[in-house]
C-alpha cells in the first residue's frame, strides 16, 4: 500500500550568517530538538526552490515545490491572491496583489502601513465605492494585504507595478510593458485606481483615528504583480494525488487552489507571528486520514526576516519546533521539511540562498546529519536539489510513481 506524503513549508526559514549571532544563522542559533531529531533520523540536503541564485517569490516557490515549472505557468501574483479569497477570474480579467501603505509628502514611508490589522474591512468597503469606469473588485485579505481585480474586455496583464517595493521612494505610474492597447488600457485604469484610493482613504475616519493614536495611516493602495489566470493542470491529473493544503496566507491558498487542492481552514492559522502551530500540526495529521498529500505552510519566519529581527525569528523558530513533536508518531507517511525561500534578516527580503531539507519516513537512507540548519543539511545524502524535483522524490519513496521505460 502506498504511503502518504506531508510537505511542511517553513516560509522564509533560510537565512545568512548574522553578526549579532556570532556568524550563525537564526536557525543555527535556535534550540530545535524536534527539527534536529528529524534530521538525525532522515535524509538531508539543500534545496534551491527554483534554481541556484534565483530569488523565489512565495508564489513561484510553491509552484516549484508542487512540481510545476514557474517559467511556464506563472503569469503574476495577482491571480493567485484572487483565487485565495475565492474570486473567480474570467479569461480577460486582470488581478493584482495590493498593499495598504502610508503616503507622506508624496513618498511611501511604510509599505505595510504598520502591518495594519484593525479597520481594514471599513477601508476596503470605501475603496469598493470608487468610480473607475469599469467593473472591479477589491478585497482585503490579511493585515496590510489585499487583491484588486479589473474586469471586462480589452484588458491585458502586462503592466508594471505601482508598488516600488521600497519605502521613501514614492510610487510609480503603471505603464504597458509592450505598448499593446490592452496593456495601455490596464495601466491607465490602475493609475486612476491608485489616485482615487488616495482621495478616498486620506480622510477616512479609520485613518484619522490612526493618526490621532500615532499610527501610520493606510492612505494609499499599491498594486503589483498583475496577471491573468494561469493555465495549470491540477495535481490529481498531473500526479495522481488527492491533495489538500493548510496555510494562513491567501497567496499560498490561491496557488494550491489553482493546483486543484482542497483548502483546509484552521482556526488560529493567521499567517503571522501569532499563528497557532499546534493547531496547524494537529489539522495536518488529521488531514492525512483523508488525503494522500498534504502541504502545510507556516509563515512567521518570513515576517521576522523582512523586518530584520534575528532574535524574533529565533523565538518563532523555537515556538514552531515545539509544536512538531506529534510528527514523531506518524506512520506510513513520508515527511519533507524545508522552506519556499530564504528571507535573511540582514537584507530584509527574499534571497536565492539554498534551504535546508530533511525527509524522513520508513526505510529512508539515513545519513550522518544530526542538526537541521543551512550548513549541516548541506552534508546530507540528498546533496543539492531543485524544488520541482521534491514532489517526485516523495512520490517515489511513497510508492506512487510508475516506471519510466521497459
């Protein structure tokens, strides 16, 4: 009988040597008895999610880990964000990931508006009242994040980002990337939407209250990652797997939904540092009773990396590690633990650094690695692989592949 597969994605877990940590990474510095145990009983290696030196997004990273070639199926972040909140896209609709941000004197001084959590529902409702000249939908997702979908005929997904991806840089005017009339139309609408978002949000009561409290107002919306819905073969057809996903992040939910996976909602899975890893692990173990393949994403490591907080990242690593104890009791299951990208605290962004990887289960070819971190795993028997190969390796271990050739 074929075994089940659990893929645990520690979002942004990888890092670089940190001077404050005497040249160690946060993962090396953390107390991780459970992760180290799995490395000791497993087979280990390093994983380049897309390819060596390529900085993955969370969307392209998860596509690769699910065995897709991101260069073939990726059309932009927006469609995955839309799918994650249940927005059905028409073939000509264009979707964008958005940030609520803080604008001051013409400059974006905080791309995340203080990671705003309160009042976003009211702000989103106000944005939906904008007169744009075409149908559109705007939905708040988590914290400062949202999704915009422009609907109608004659639109194109090939436009530049309004979000400049850096504070104190102002914001950009969207332009067509190939000067087609469809893309020019989309760029004009996107710029109109951005300017109107400033008008609507600048004097909104939620932001007036935030300013009185000394908090950064969410007074502009910055769209990026525009694209149309991608053509993707679902995992059942591609890999023969009944699959489900657990994640508190809309983007990851959207990637998995478009891959044909069921999305399991878990109370307490917030996608933030306050997420409940105990509840997530319990839900994953229960899901293995029903599904052949379960993907789990835990996000908080990435937040600490983006904010440049090594000790916060260590604390979250230890919090998650303590929740992994029940995985020791799994039977008839192959478990892979890795990340979707590195988020070094020293650069506060994703990087192309390879990730630690361990796989454990029955009859695994154990190696000499005894710690789960970026350096120790590099000495393991898996050597260095690419993300798109991981699911094939797990399927082979679980006896879920067919022989190629005679």
